[in-house]
C-alpha cells in the first residue's frame, strides 16, 4: 500500500484543494500519513501569491529533497509539486528542479493525483527518470458537493469553496492567470455540501472563493455594472445562497470571506441582517482608499464608493465587525496617498485590519510600472499603518470588556467570537474546561492587544484565573 504525506501551504482555498487530494488518495486505497520521512510519496501543495509564499514553497520542496537524500531514499521516495506555483511556473520548474521533483501537477489535477502517482511508479519501471509535467495551461476545475474530500480543519469548522477563479483586472494580482476565470458552483451544490457538514457537527461554515460576492453572477446573461444595485432576479446570487444556508436546521455560523467591494449591494446587506446564522463579520479587502492608487491598481472602485459602502454596511447590519486589508508601497504611491489611507483608517476604525507590503510579481502589469517603491520605504509605511491599527485594535478590544459574547471553543482554553475568523484574527481566552468544538456564552473580563479574556456566564473573575488565561 502506497503511503503519501501532503504538505499544504498558502490560503484556505489551497487547503480545500489539499483536502480534495487527500480524499481521492483515500478513495484509491492509498494511506495518507503526517510524517514525510515515512512516506513513499510526498506532495507539496504550493502557494505563489507573493514572493514570500514562493520562497516558502521552494524551501519546503528543497527540504523534502534534502531529507530524503540524507535518509538515502532519493530513488525510493517520490516528490510531487502541486498547487499555484506549479500551475504558474511548471515549465520553468520542470527544468530547474528536474533532479529534485518527480512530477508537477496543476489545479485541475487535484482529482487525478492517485493515477498520477501510479503513473510515476510505472514510469520508473521503464527506467525513464525525466520528471512528468501534468499541468494544463488553463484551469477550469471546480469541486462539487459529492467530490471526495478529507477535511484537514478541526471537526467544528470547515471551508466551503463556492466558486473558483477571478475576473478582476487588479494590476498587482497574478491569481486570474493561475486559477482562471470566475466560475460558480450551483446553489444546490453548496447547500448539499453544507447540510452534510452540519450533520457531521460542524459549527462554522466559512464560504471562500477569490471573489465571494461575485457568486452566481457569472451565470447571468449580461454582467451588471458593479456600481449598480444587484438584482438577484437576474439569476443566482450570493443572497439566494445565504438565505438557503440560513434555513438549514442547526446551531452554526456562516462566515463570509474574500468579498470584493465592487459587488456589494443593499440587497446583500439586508440579507445578512435578516439571516441570524450569518456571522456579524465580513472580510472585504479594500487595498487602498486614495483614488490615485485605486486607479493604478484598477480596483473598479473609488474612495467615495468605499466610504459610502462601509457606512451602509454598518448602518444596515448592527454589530458588524469589518476586516479589511491594504497594500502599501505600490508603484507610484506618494506620502499624500499614505496620509489619506491613515486618515481613513483613523476615521473608520476597522475592527480587524491587515497590511501587505507590495510585492512586484512577475507577469502582472504593476511589475512593469515605473516609480517602484524602495524596500525601506515600503517597510516604513507598513510600520506606520500597523502602529496606527494596533492603537485602534486596543481600543476596539477594550470596548468589549464587560460585554457578553457567544464564542466557539477552538482548543482547550482558546475560543473565537463572531468577529474572529480562523487563523487570521484574535482569540478569546477561556477556562480550559469548556468543551472544544462547541459554542459557549462568556463575559469579557479583560483584553490585551488583539485578544480578549473571558469567563463563562455566572463565574466571577479572580486575579489567579485571569492570569492563567493570559499564559
């Protein structure tokens, strides 16, 4: 029996691809193990979003190769490179890593991983050592509700990939070239998957795609102007999906991740407000607020549009927590642009916020732009924005003290509230005896930076308990 170990890198969307590969390996009768050193085959599912992710991917590939050399298993253990970096650079990598890698597979090969492994062994028997490149040029695959999949997340939450690909022309982003055009699953497919997950005891469904708010719009006969109100009568829309998911029986959260601002509408805002199972949390990457920068980035939005959208979201969904991300150091960014960004952050007071230093990605239009920003300037701007947000985050956390929250217990002593997505946001520290994977009602007693300290309702805090929670 072939033993396979899989190393999954990058975002949640990549993790779902890894889960699909593991599901198909199990279906084929192969054993999946965590220890790479004991495996017959190691798969590295790579990320290629920015330079640091590419470096991490290459590092893992070379580490696996080096370790099997140290164990004198170079000819025995097979190494497969999968995922975004393989999809993007398969031709270059086939030459540069010809001595290290046995096969490259792309995003459309995640369901074919088992026969590809078998073909590697068959090729070995023919004494042909050249690495195979199975990557197809354009990615078109999208999973369905019955796609074999083995979840790699804790039992209480799961990612549901509702669409794949992206149609946006952002000048800094390589994703459309890697993952292809936007393509949505059907509402029935997503709902069927969600019903199965809830029946298994999942307490949080995290809806993901490159552009979650564009869900279903690719099936419309004519794409609307993104600045006009969404009319779901034209066909499938995210609002339709949310209302059907909300009608599933059970106690669980639905969380929206990766929503593009151009496709928000009053109908979507009203739908979230009407659906109690949809978490009062949205992830909406804005990237900048300066019209100058939004134009260079080709974000299909303006500063005034963004300000009005945030106002409408907060007015329409009481208690909403908004997470966003910005890019600093984009080509042509001026100090005035950064000043405007900081002022916007100061005025808006986002509950959750992250900042990326611009990465000059090969194959993007921004990489060829003039007025590239020096690394030291990018770093200084990043520190400036993050320092500002740290002050705001401390104030946001302090405002939670004394309030009652519903939390989902992640692990002994650690939970998350509605305002915290897995892995990327803050934590709520709770007593270790609270059951993992279940909801609990707690009262916030203290805070520290991005995290909160809490006790179940009815318990009184003591200096000892709070100190233990903070450890």
